[in-house]
């Protein structure tokens, strides 16, 4: 932790330029007039009322989702295990679909989808319901039961949404694995969750090429005993090998399935999904989310943060393999009866204006993307968005990492035409829903900050000893009161859950125990929260969270690698780039180092996925270590960031190592 604090301190000096950010953007008057919360005073009243009775506030919001039976107790807390709306029964699929069928929304477009090659499909709420019921019946027919885990390894196709909602409908827990992950990563996630069935597709389109998902899944399945059946969507005309008895075509199993399926009446705490995310140790964490509390906070935040209206066309560019896709492509927008724009492929295919073209053709009004994407748009140049009429846009959002003020300003002027409020939303896989964000009709925004916690969310920036930081003092971001959409545990590992999130500020006789986010932050004199970055060994690359330990263990699994340490250096587009320091075994003597460098990068891509591929591999004869043998990543970080080491090296075992690394750097 001392190391972590040192890092936070180091980071806080790095962002000093951001500290001078004084520009302020009040909500445009016309926007405020028609929004759910339209003034600073209204927001203050809302926050004050919610803070006075957090549980009561969330109970009110829970009434906006549909329940089969009401809850008996709104909140049960056995630190750190939370239960919300206990005794209530509900269903996520019913909340996304059935609730709209008795209204005019039955014929409203739920999903407007565009494939990368340009093919399009629109599904109304009625049609989506029909598909989900058929898929639910198909899953039941294949023996999936309530409580079983179903893995989903697909690209951005409507059937991925259908698959998730079909699982939710019958009470199966979905485990979506990002289609960009390798077969090795899929295998690990299937085995850890004991998934009984896998839903995948033959291939997906990405930047004009096919990504062969089924072939990758076949490799994983060689070592996945729990999977009994595989359902394969035919997206392309690729030849796909099917294993008799195990593999079934999606269109065949759905063809015979009934359109009638009663949603299961599930307890509020029924597990809705597991989603794996990186932690500071090697093994990914299976973040478990349950039903009633998750739906409540996701529905509420979607409505308030995006200020959703029935005539909006809402476009979130995340992949459903990440939590943003779960909460803000699928559950939140559908519960609110929104029209979702969904796009299959790359933003720069066939040209760097694909998103702008989609926005113009579909009159998209809300656009939610990541800072890394915005930085890429900036690099590609203004001429691409300028070619399109973006006047349908009325609100912009960002998520995933701190947005640098230049990128915020570019987004504001070039994409938003200086008329759209920007909601910079801070949250995590673990929090399930947005926690810190402006409300667009009420909050004065400043470029680079997610502003303040939402009503009903109690967040603080504190010192290691728990005292609240003073204005502009760097500290640790904590959540002081449990919230409805919080993770319930790490799947199958309550102990790791406790250790990862609740051990930094533990519960004692005199302390209630707080959730530690892993983020460093500071709060300015207006109470706005500025995220500094992670203080553990997690790096944010292109808005994706990667555990350096996971990449290190992938490197070490290569036959020539003795030891590896992975650190981040700032990168203009990706936020961070990964630099791997590798020391080799004697077996590597005589091998071509350039070739090996490439081999190691590809090895990581095979083990985890392309997103984790180190940008740079540096060979070192030894890594800097403490006397107790711990690799001092802080020093490596200093080398990659500044080229030399200024920090404390008194615990370093062999000072010569640093000198050699530095020389290496100069080469
Ligand atoms: O460090 C914070 C950063 O992303 C982390 C969460 O990553 P993940 O679980 O992958 O979820 C990303 C999508 C919700 C956080 O701990 N982060 C996320 N949003 C922001 C952010 N940092 C600064 N500003 C944000 N708006």
C-alpha cells in the first residue's frame, strides 16, 4: 500500500496541468428546461434527500422496475455481503421486454443494428421479445436449468442481446466473454464459472476481416468438461466444423421453439451475470451481479444520466463483452424502452467516419463512447466528422478512463457542436452502474472530471488513515455506503472479494468498513472529483482494465522467459501503453532477440487477447527487486516514463541492476 500511495502521489504530480483546468460549462438552457432534473437547486434537493435516507431513496427507485412480488426488507447488510430488496421477486428479461408489450412501445424499435459490411436489421420490442422467448425455450430444451451458468462468446450481433436476455428469462446466469479474448482466456472463464453451455457464432466481422469465434471456442472446449452443448449462430457463410451431439445451429434450435415463455419469478438476489475483470493478481475475477438491486440502479442511472426520452436514438459504442455493454447497451436502455443503435464492427471501417455516418443516417441523439476512441477520432482529423450532419445529437457521454481536457474540448466542439452537454461517467465492473457523473440538465461540467456522486451514492476521497482529504489533496477513492448494483462477491471466492475491496478500510468496532475502488483521486474546492488513476497493479489501456500480473504470468509461461514485469507508460491515444521487462532463461542463448520479442507479444495475444499485447518488450539480465524478492515495478515505471530513477531506492537489493536497465534504455 505504501507503494500504491507513492504511485498515487507520483500520478498526482503528473496531472498537475489538469489541476489548472478552470473552464466551466453550465447546462444549455434549452436542454435543462426539458430534462428530468433541470436545475442546480433541484439536484441539490435530490441529493440532500437521498443522503438523509439512502435506503429509502433506492426503495423509491426500485418502484420503477416491475416486480412479481414486492420486497419485504429493502436492505440487509452483513459486512461486506449486501442484499437488496429481499423477499421481492422479479425478472430482468421481463423488465426489458414484457413490460413494454402492453404499451405503444410494442412496435417501437428496440434495436437498430448495423453489421460491418453494411447489412442492417431492426427489431421492435415485440420481435425482440419473440426471439428471446424462443431462445429461452431452446436453452430449456438443451437442459439448461435455473442457476446454471451459460457462457456467451459473440460479437456485436442482436443475437448476443437475445442470448443474454434468454438466460435472464429462465434464471440462468450469463457469463459474457469479450469476443476479442483468446481461446485460452475463454477456457479459463468457462472453467472458473462451470458453464454448462456456450453460445457463440461462426465468425464476426472486424475491420473487413473475419474473426473465427467458433474455431477459437473449439480450442477452449478441448479443456472444458462442464460444457455439454454449444449453440452456434451463423453470421457468415464460412465453413464451420460442428461436433455431432454437442454443437447445434442457433437457427435450427430456435426454429422449433415456441414463442411463448413465462419469465421465471426470481428472488431479487438471484445471480444475473458473472463478468470477469482484471485484478492486481494473475487470475481474473468473476464479478457477480444479482437481479433486483442491479436493475434498479441501472434503470435509474440510464434515465437520469442520459436524460432519456422516448424519441431518443441511443448509441453506445462499447462491446457487450464489457460491463458498459451489459448495463448501458442492454439492461438500462431496454428497461427504459429506448431505441438502441448497435454496430458490429470497427469505427474506421471502411473509413474513419463510420460512427458519424451511422449517427447521420439514424439521427442518433445520444452518443456514449470512451476517451481512447475520442483521442483516435482527434488523430484521424476533424474532416471526417465535418463531412456529416451531426445535428441530431443532443447529449454526449464518456466512460472508462479519465478524459484529458483537450479531448473533452474537441468532443464538445467538433462532435457536440458546442450545444451538447457531456456526461463523464465514473464507474466500474464492480459497481455495476454509474456512480459519479453530471446530471446533464443540472450540473455545471468542467473538462476532465466526472463531477460529483449521483444521488444515493456516498463517495469520499480519503487518506490511508481514513480521514477525508482536503481540497485538491490526492487520496484514495472509497464508497462509504453500499449501493444497490454493487457486486455481491467474486464468483466462488468470498475471501478474495473481502480482501480485494474491503481490507483497505476494514470494519472494526469503531469503523463501518468501506469499499475501496482501487482508484486514486482528488476533490477540488467545488467538490468535483478528479480521478488520478489506479493505485494498484491494474492498468487502463484503451479504456480496458488489464492486470499487469496476468500479462506477466502469460509471459512467464513462455519457455524462454525466467521473469517478467509489466508497467505502463502514458500513450497519446491509448491512455497507457504496456512495456514488458523480460529476463530470459539460459535456454534463450543465441536466439534472435527481435524474433523473440515478436514471439512474446504474440504469445500474450494468444494467452489473453490482442488488447493485452505489450507495446514494447525490453530484455534485461535481471529485474530490480527488494531484499525480500519483490519486483520493484515503481522503478521500472520511472524508467519508462522519465528515463531515469529519482525515487527511493534504499530497499533495492542490487543497485547495479538499475544502471544496466537504464543503459539498456539508452540503446
Ligand atoms: O480507474 C477507473 C476507470 O476504469 C476503472 C474501471 O474499469 P472497468 O471495471 O473496466 O469499467 C470500465 C467501465 C465502467 C475505474 O476504476 N474509469 C472508469 N470510468 C472512468 C474512469 N476513470 C476516470 N473517469 C471515468 N469516467
